[in-house]
């Protein structure tokens, strides 16, 4: 129903920046939202950020707030994640996600918040060297 295509991952030194892109196609859900999760080796997948398609309200994990910025381009059906001041602990596979079952309770999201997601991208590797 919805297909997500990611790009923009790569290798960067600590303190550097990357921009991830996720283009969506197909039928969208009501109260549409798109965002990002990440999964480091040997760890559980964790929430990073999400943006509401209508209204554009944004939510960020505590660990990335102030460093990452999520945005959208309605005409292109694309969501972006601008990642600045990258740290080695940001190293992970980053997954685009769409059709969230719920949104976070606050715009600054504590660790461990989870929700069900209907659609996932293929993942893009982000590696931050020390």
C-alpha cells in the first residue's frame, strides 16, 4: 500500500553531518505521519523522530533533540532527517517509517517509547567514526 525508499546514509567523522531522505509512494493512511527509527548492532530498534503530515508537528527522541531536524516536502512526498553534530553512538541502521499507530505523548520523547508501524523502508547505514 505504501512504499518507502531511503537514501543518504554513509560514513562521517564525529561532529559531522548527514541528511537522510525517504520518498513515499502509494496510498497513505489517515492522520498521516512519517519518521525515523534506528537500530545499532546488538540492540533493539529505537525511535528517533516523527513528523505529522498535516500541521507538521515534530517529535524527537531526547538523545537527538537539538542535533537532528526532521522536515517534509509535500510535493515530493518526502521526509528528511538532517543530522548535525553526529556522535559515535549515532551509528546505526536508520529506517524510515510510515503509518504510525500512535504518536509520542510529548514532543521530547523519553527513551523506550514504542509504537506499531505499518510500513518500513529498507534501512540505510550511518556510521560515525571517533
